[in-house]
């Protein structure tokens, strides 16, 4: 289990003194379900410098066992008194605490999380100064991930548009953190036309990001005559978009070409009591992909459309350098409990920087899912990449999934057709991997679906090109 990182800004509180001083960290476990946690180690960083680390090796009981425990914790806390080295060049600085902990119960499930509150005191020349930096963080070890992969929700609404009034940016970010996500993209409807609202929402995203240690990106769901489009990383461009619904999808995509933004057609087949939200302008070009999984509608038609685009029009569009129809999954949550229904795993090498998440979404190194993760390679090529092969060549698909995650079935889809549908054996589940032989029939694509019960992971394709 990885450590928790708590970042505490201390701009006004600490002026680095001439003399050495000490920092005390008191950690209080506020898990409501009486779960104790085992803290292995605490390390403290400031100004990007590791000041030191201390092994703890103790179980921290849940606060709910006794209120007195909390009293004791504060009076006789797990103080890690550390000497701060003199900081010559920092007049202001922020602390980062890495708390390496292990849950006592190893079988935590999807919704589980642990709350920790950290209180920091600085002792200078024998006098204790308590910093007003108490913070609750949420830990969730829920989702199983492969190394280098991070999970997130690229489609979440808040009260800035039509979500329920209590769905603030902060609460949605917290719900995502509890679901085990590493990132979330807030995509309110057309609200960012107003530069003031845009600035406010952006500030709230930044605050939530710091508070819960989860990357909170700000995108937008833009209305066009074709339907809804999720736009990411267009920055202040979006605030200039005269987003009246009279503009066509193509007009939006053309304008986005000039900014760094990427865009996905949202819920292309959604039609329900709230209206007809299906995508209507399929001849458009210049978009990044489709939301193949949406928390508010079924996915079958979206999957078929996705395959059809990549197969029927793939050849023709690849010639003119068109995009590859990256498939993503988003909850489209308009309330707190909507979070976690659909998600997207991206490979970033473990980074949660905004640019690395956007890059992975753009390149198709991503898996749309409602829980499990599965990844595969062909001749060393990864999701979203193209592998050059010979006609009739037999190649291995090397498929793997996270330790601790079981798969029941695997499907290999080539050019829109299922060519393998097999049950995963206990042995394969023990090695979390399988190799499947396929024969290349022509150019196109291959993708994998991995099922665990009624939950499925849909990888983005690896594209096949003939030599
Ligand atoms: Zn939406």
C-alpha cells in the first residue's frame, strides 16, 4: 500500500528562523467504522527537501473506539520530533507529510476509505506553536491498479451547472477520492462562458486538489447542435466560446484545433426522460474520441459506434491524419452517489500532473471501465499505438491485470468482431496474465474486454498496419 501525502501550506505561519526548531505531527484516525490502521513510517518534506523520516510501527486505533483515545493522542501523540535543517533560502514554505500506512483489515472493498486528521506543532526554543493546519484526508485503497496506471472520472458536474445544490467542487472531489480515484475532471454545462464563474470554479478546483490530494482538472460540457461535447484542457479558450447551442459540433472542433484542447462526444446514444441527448452529426472530424461508457445510460450502442468508426472509417481517416476515437468512461454524476459508476484508467507512469492525464486521454493509453482494469501489448506496442505486421502473421497479445483483481472472462475484439471469448482459469488469475495468439487478417485494430462479474474493462485499441 502506498503512503498518504498530506500537504500543508504554511505561508504566513512560519518564518524560517535563524535557529533550528522542531516539528511535531499528531495524527488522529477518524475512521467512522472503527478500523485501526497501522502506520509504518512518517516522513516530512519542506520546500521540496526531505527533512527526515521516522519509523513508527504502531497501530493507530480508530477514534470511535473511545473519545479518550483522541484525548490521549493529542496529549501523548505519535509525535515525531524532527529537527529541521536550517532553510536559508525559504522565507515561506509548504510541508508535505508522507504517511506510509497499512490497513489492519487487508480486504478493504471499493467504497472503503480512512480519514486521518493531522495537526502540526512547531517547537521553537522550547515553546510550542500550534499551526492552524488541521486537515482531514481520505485514504482509499479500493481500486486495483497496475503500476503506472491512475484512475479517474472525466465527467463530473457540480452546482456550477445543473448538479444538486450540495454538489460542490469540494464534495465531488472528495467523493472521487473515496472511490479510489487519483484524478477527476469537472465538466459543468456551458457555465464557463462567464469569466468570473470560470475563475471561481478554477479556484475551487485548486483548493479541492490540495485538500484531498487528488488531481482536479477543470473542463466543460459544451452544448452544440450535434449534442454535448466534453472539452478538456482548453483553458481560458472555453471562457471565450460563445457557447450558444446554435453552433455545430464541427464549428466547435474547428475552433478547438487552434487551442490545446481535446474533446470527446459525450453519451452519444443517451435518450431518457430528461430528453434526447444522442449525437446527431456523425460526419464531423477533428475530435478526440467518444464517451463509450456513461453512468446514466447503457453502453451497447456506443461500443458498436466506436468499433464502426475505428473499422469502417479508420483506413480512410488515418490517411488524412485523423484521430483514433479514444474511448473513455465517465460517471456524468449530478449527485454525490453517482460517482464511481464509470471511470477511466490512464497510463501516466504514476504521475497525476494535469498534463500527463490529458496526454494519456489524448493518445488513447486508457481503459474505460466500471471497476476492473486490464491492459495488453502487441509486440511491445501499447494501447493507442500502431503495430506494423505482415498479412497472416500470428502474434501474441500479452494481457495482464492487477494483482488482487480477478477476471472471469476475456474477449478479444478485432475490427469490431469478437474473435476470442474465453474463461479465465484460476492459474491465469494467479499470474494475473495471459498470452493469446491471434492471426492478422488485415489492417484495423484489436482491443480487449475483461469481465469480473458484471463489471467490465474496455481497453482502447492497438491499431494494426500491414507492412
Ligand atoms: Zn454531463
